[in-house]
C-alpha cells in the first residue's frame, strides 16, 4: 500500500506500507524522485503516537477542574449551542486558530468552513512567512531551482540550516553531491550538527548574517567582482550601493565576528564558482530576519548566482504550489497576528467569546506561552482539537480528539520539491475520534448548514484540475504520487516582478544591543526526532538539555553540582548543560518542542515580538543567562 506523510516538514515523503507480524511497517517509496526509499525518525515515532496509551479518543469536557468523557453528540451540541448566538450577534467574536501541525487538503477545507462563518482568523506565521515575504519582495514570487540541482553546484553555501536535523532528504541530496565533488561551506553559530556535512565552517554571531552578506558584496563591488548584466536588471541599485559605501570592511568584521580571511574566501566563491545558496529558516527568526534574507538574495543575484544550473537561492516554495485551492472562496475576516496572538486577543474590540484551535499546539509553540495560557483562560469557551493533553489542550473547556496521519485520506504537497502525494488510510481510527472535515460537517448541520461543504473525494478532486489535467484521483491513488514538471532553473531571464527586475534592499538596521544582564542569545532549534511539539510524555528529556560553549558568559562561575537555570526576563527554566566548544560563545541552544506542563517549554521564556516584515515571530532575538539556584 502507498501513502504519504502530512507532517509539517518540507520533505512530504511518499511512503510504502508493508504488513508484518507486528501490524505494519513504513518505508520510503523508492520510486519517488526525492523520497528515494528513505524515511526519518519523525515518521517512525508517529507509529507510537497512533497506539499511545496517552492518546485521547473521546471528547473531554472540563468539569470543576477535572475532565468528563462525553459523546460526540453531546460535544457537538455543546459547540453549536455556544456558537449559534455568537454568529447571530457578531461572528467576529468567534476565533478560529489553524496552523500547520497537520497538513492536507481536508485540513484546509475545514479551516475554510470556519472562515466562511465570518469568524476571526489569524495571519502571520510561527514558521516561515518573514522569509517568504522577503523572497517575494526581491523576486516577485516564491520559487527555487529543482532541489536536485544542488548536486550541480561547485559550492553549496549553507546559511545556517542544520540539514541533518531539519530534512532527511535534503541531507541525502547534499551528501550525494559531496560524494561527486560539491563542497559545502556552512555559515552558522557553530555546533556539532554542522560538522558531518560541511567542508568549511564560518562561525558567526547569531542574527548578523545580513552584515556578512553586505561585507561580501562590498569586497566584490570594490574588486569589480559583481555580474554587470545582473546589476543592470536591479531596481534600487544606487541606494543599495550607498549602503556598501557606508561601512568599512573592519566595521563589518566587528559586527559579524567573522575574520577578513573568511569574508574574502566567501567572496571568492561567489565570484568564481557555481554557488547554490541554501537559506536556513532560522535566519528570518530574528528581529531583522527579513533584511537578512534580502541581503543574501542580493548577494546571490548580483554575483550572478541565480538563474543558472548549479546556482540559485533555496529558501522555500509554497506547500500548496501544486494544489488548486481557488475553489475555497476567499473571505474577508477580522484577523489577528499569530506571533503576538495573546496581546492581540487582549486588546481586541469586540472581544472573543469562543476560540476553536485545530492543527496547532499554539500555547506551546507561540512566544510568551504562560501569558497566552492566561489569555485563553479569560475566554468564555475554548475548544481544542487535539489527540493528546498538550499545553494547549490543558487550557481547553472542551477537547475534541482528531484522526491522525494514516487514519484518513488526503493530499499533501511540499515546500521543497514538485511532488504531489496521496495519503491513503492505512489503519482505521479509534471509534471515538473524528476527522477535522468530519467535525466541520457535523457542526455545520447543527448550525443549520450555512456553508456548503464538499465531500472528501470532491475536495481532493477539485485540487488536481489545473496542474495535472490528465491525472484523476484514481490514478493518483494507484501511483501514490504525481511528479509535476516545473522549470528546473528559475529566473533565467529576470524575475517575476512586472518590470522583470530584481528589487534590491535599500536599508540595513543596526543590531539591537542586548541587556548586559542577559549576555547569551537563545536559539530554540529544531529537534531532529520530532515535529514541533509532537512528543509523547514518556519521550521527554527532563530537565531539558541546552548546549553552550564551556566558557560562555556566566558558565565558568556556575557550580555544576547545583541546579542550573536558563533565565530570561519572562521567567526561568531548570536545564541540564551540555558543552560544545564549537559553538559561538555568546549562543545557547535549546531543542524546542517539549511541553511546558511537563517541565519544558522554552517559549515561556521568549518575548512575543514581530520580525521586521511584521508577519513572523522573532524567536531568536531572545537574550538569556545561565545561573544556579538563587542564593547558591
């Protein structure tokens, strides 16, 4: 049997299911051009989620501090009774929060149902929207070369992506490229994760990559090493050059912590080699993350390393780029910015009477988690769709248990490649759960059917039409995936702006000075074994481990026989230190996703603030310190 992965991951694996004496096993589909028979720990760990004794399999209603099991009829009648008067009075007082914890067309359809009711929704992103907006400002669209073209590069310049942690199949492509002669230069705050795939590492202070890109551009500009034809295709060139003239190379060295030899080596690569620029998503999680992406884009474009085989900028392409979702008619709703959702709800006029949260453990994932939990406690009714008692579910008045991956049919795209994957139902869901689309249908009926919701098959069929006219749903089911051919090299003749020009960034902001009381920059990086907070309670490592340089500020003064705490203005969290001499000394690394209510939850320490483009969460701007128990 063929199926696919719907986790919030760029790989979007096509999978082969094999029955065995333990039930079934999951392997990568060897026929898929990117999956190529490989899977990751995240997929294997999901098998345990399906059968976990911690899984919620019946609706739970909060009663006097405890939980009461109720039937689905009771649960949906409860929801309808709460929602009907809100819709009659003011639909905007109903808030729907939907994110990428589970992907697929049917999840999008369920979200559209709530939008169609006129409720408030969210915009912005806890993930990648800052970089997406930056890319569109520069190129006019969101595209990159075929991911397999990385193997054609002489050098892959990896701006901060922990390849082996974030994407099993990208790692495979990069390792294969290296075996055939491609070299990898990684620009990062250091750390063991980069050693296995890097031929050279440039260690940089977090959040300073935009100044390094500027420094390399300055070297190339001063040595006439830029591509004159590409520069002719630029908008804003004079204002951009004025910024290059404003800084000396010595100033830029000081701003980045990168030596002149490394700067000139990087400039030589961009001047003389075929270079693919691989951008980590963490780059855009600083306050000036949008600027960072745009300065690196500007370096790649002006050095002529876009629009050619073996070159290009790789950040992201929309997960839905092969799906036609136009049949989900657009709606105009009041919208709250997700990265600062707590303060947005507090300040809202009119306020929120009921919130429905699906596909998101937002309390755990959003910054300032404790405050957000308090905000939700002030809402009259909170409905959470979740299979486990997560930090968000624990705040709910009603928990509705959903079907999980491989328990329902769907379609899923990728933000890395051009495959469209069919997700078959591998196992029957527990009797007490419902799909997100099924919940929407049953709620719609109780509300008097104000929305015309299509069947599951109709949802899937509607998405196929424009991109694969010769592919019907049955063919897709039998093959497991469709590979939709796209231009293997993009932006060969210019950008997708109406004027065809690359739109240069014409500003750069000074890096904010940290409070000396908090000398360490906190990077809450990806956990290679789990997506987001999809960690079973028994799989938590407590106290959470953090990585830092053995001589990071404050560390030599610690008594390692006493408890150690990670401290920020918002609070403190007990941690276990792991020393890594390769880390930049001003950096501390926390592998995100563990739960606040179990003793983890790094986002309770992170201030809710927006990136420069206003749609992203500036997670990595947070400054912290390490200290022992107070009084010790």
